[in-house]
């Protein structure tokens, strides 16, 4: 297969040729995914790109452990080719820090228009595959990616020899890659004709789990942070007005209670706001927020 990817020999029909497998999966670490999304968000609305570091565990697993950005400038629909000088210098610096991983592929962003490969992207991926036949191209959409769902996909090109001959580009031993239906836009731009999609999995080690658990954890200094005085004044004003209206409605309800029986009063108040309970909640909220504001201001004045 590596000879086919290099274009050094032609496949023969009826002869067993080693092929890529549909079981091959890309395992992306949490750190790599966060760095790709952060890099992509920083470049919106332009495309950005970078290289992926990792290892080939076996014939069915490509593990991505880290990524680093490349100084490429892009437009809204394309990105420049890889800077070989920067890549060589970056790999030398990584080796000096004890990082032994190799480049297993590259990633770039498609801000807002889905995951697929353009003609320029296919040429870039073919250049990577000339150096390493198992290189992977990952595309991430930082705009469509929302909390809990990341729009990402991995691709590898189909050698042109398979396009002209009645042969499959890879052998099918798994249906994992067919569970997610491809988008119409990806099919229009050459999916399953010039390149194919690969399944992606995510793995976390113990350090990454601890990092994610502490991502939004509050520190001790959070209690010393004071809200804006203007916002605090506005919230107090809204709370006082709301309590005034609740007091009027509660006064009216007390007067009506004496004119009706308990059963009639209970039926009339079905579905209505309980003014008494809302007044109690408002008093507790107003007192606690103002006490915290005053104490926090006193502490900040003494400490800082």
C-alpha cells in the first residue's frame, strides 16, 4: 500500500495487495482537541492549520497526543501549504524537551462551513502521504462546535490508481465509519471519490481527567471578587420594585381572605403567584447580597 501511495507501482487486478482497513481509528487526546478548538476559534473567520504529534500504535490505531500551530495565513476557504523550515525547527526544539513523538498528520479549521477537503487540502494531504502513507488530515469547525458537541472529522486520500480500476480503496472489516452519515456538502466536494473519512475516538489519561475536572473549578480568591457597583445598584432597584408590587398584591390577598371561606380562597389562588413566599425569598436574597457586598468590600480594603 505504501508503494501505491508513492505512485511507484500499479495495482494488479486479482492480486492480493495490502490495503488500509476501515477498522483504523484516530485516537485524539483531550489536550489536542482543546488546543485545536482554541486555535481555530482564535483564527475566525480565517482558516488556521497545525501539525499533529503522536504515534502509530498498530495497523488499526493512530494516537494523537499533542498538536502545535503553524504560522500559515489563510483565507476564508483555503490555507497555505506547510512551512518546512518552521516544522523542522519545531521538531528539533521538541526533541530537546524530551518529546519523542513524530508527525502523524495535520489539522486545519473550516470556520462555519463543515468538515471536508477542498482541492488545495487534497493536494496538501497528498504531499503528507508521500512522506508517510498513514498521515491523517483532521478538519475541525470551531464555529459550529458548541458545548457538548465538536464538529470534527479525519480524512485520508484515495490513490488515483483505484479511481480508474474496479478496486476498493480499502478493505471493510468494520461498520464504525458508516454509523455517522456524511454531509451533502462533503459528498459534493469529493468524499468517497478523492478521499475517505476515518472514525475518531477520544481518550483521556489520569492527568487529563484532573485537568478537565479543574477547568471551571472555583478558587479561594473567587469569594473576594466583588460584582460591579453599578450592576449591584441596578439589581437592588429591581428587587425593591418587585417587592413593592408583591407587598401590594399580598395586602389585597389578605383583605380578600377575610371575605371568603378557606375553600373559596384556595380555589381562587390556584395558579397565582404566592406573594408571601416571594416576599420572603426577596428579603433573604436582598439581605444576603448586600451583606456579601459590604463584607467583601471591607475585606478587600483591609487585605489589598
